[in-house]
C-alpha cells in the first residue's frame, strides 16, 4: 500500500513537472499570432512557381527584415520569461503589470512587422501564387 501511495505521488509530481515544463517551453516558442509566410516562400519557391525576379525581391525583403524580426522575437521571449519569473519571485502587481505593458508594445510591433511582410509578399506574388501560399500555410499541422 505504501509503495502504491509513493508511486501515485511520484506520478503526480512528474505530471505537474511536465505541465510546468510545457508551459515554460510555450513561453519560449509561441511568439506571435501572425502567420510566418516567408519560410514557406523560401522552401517552396519552386512549387509556388516563383520566377527569378520574385525570388530576388523576396530575398531582399528577407535580408532587410529578418534580423529585426528575430531580435523582436528574442526580446518577446525574454520578456515573457522575465514576467513568469517575476511572478514566481513575488514582485509587486504594479511591477508585473508594467512588464506586461512593455511586452504588449513589443508584440504589437512584431505583428505590424509581419503585416508589412505579408503585404510585401502579396505585392510580389501573382494572385494564384498568393492563394497557393495561403493554402500551403493552412495545410500545415
């Protein structure tokens, strides 16, 4: 009986630990509700039927925009983890709320950057290519 109780407690702790680990990982991986279309444009250029001019325009966009977007994403992840830790550390409501407001401003900037990326892709692609890109995005798991 004691062994079963110990096993049950161990499993409960393991489950709680896994749930916590999953939550922390989600803080590090989920960055924006806006779709990431550029990776599909790059990896599926042939299937989308992109010509050399289109590929060049998209490469120029990516070269200029990607470093900024990646920095915004790293900052958002760092802020989310900092908020999580601040709450665990017992920091005041006012401090945590200020941190959340800062995070929200960064998240808005990232969505605006992704909107600009979407608009650029839509401008570069033909209507049929755009529709195929959206179908490819929505077909992802």
